[in-house]
């Protein structure tokens, strides 16, 4: 049975010691969705929200969030980030903003949390910018899509959009 890494033998929270692990190239990708009302989606699509360009501001927020993950998630290690790629796409059929983030590093620990934090904060930013028009916004589907590097190697969510590309 797998063991939780952030809990010691007595069940207390701890930060994992990665000092003895070798650095390797690591990449993680995550995704999430924000469902909007018809009116809010239309305003985002036409870039007509009073607060500004929702997709660009959410992208910048995602990048900032990835870089600040260790300050937000208590047991995450601060790690150097080599690259962050964020894409926000509109899905008209479902009235959703689809958010994808990919983060890479050369470090002794992975960047899964950085990728998922980027997606979560981008989604919250979309909510913040659209809430005056639509309080029924739904954030969801935030999940890891893939990761590579490190001792555990590559992992890919079956059935994900990234896999079908």
C-alpha cells in the first residue's frame, strides 16, 4: 500500500526531504474549466467586460500563481521554474473557459502543484472578473493531466485531451 509522503510515522505533517534526490527535468500539465452564463460568456468572448481582458489577465494570474505555489501550499518546496505555458480557450457549446497550464523545471521535486495552482488561480481570476455579471459561475474539473521526470517517471491521465492530441 502506498504511503503518504507528507506525514511522519506518528501521523504529523512534515515537509519531505528532497535533499538526497537527483535533479531531473520535470514537466507537469493541468487543466480546469469555468462555466459562465450566456451573458458573461458573450462579454468575455467579445472582450467587453468592464474590468478588462479576462483571458489575458487570468493568464498572467496563472503565471504569478505558479511562481508563488510554495507560499500558498504549506508543504510545497520552493523550486526554480524553467517555463510556464498557460492557454485559456473558449468553448462556446458549453459556455466554458478551458484553462490549461504546463510547468517545467530542473529540480529534485516535481511541478504538479505549480501546474494545478496556476489553473486554480486562473479560474478564480475569471470568476473575479465576471462576478458582477454572473454570480452563478462554476469552477471545476481542476486536475493533473500529465507529469514526467523524477523517480516515478511519466504519468498521463487516460482519456485526457492532451492524450488525444
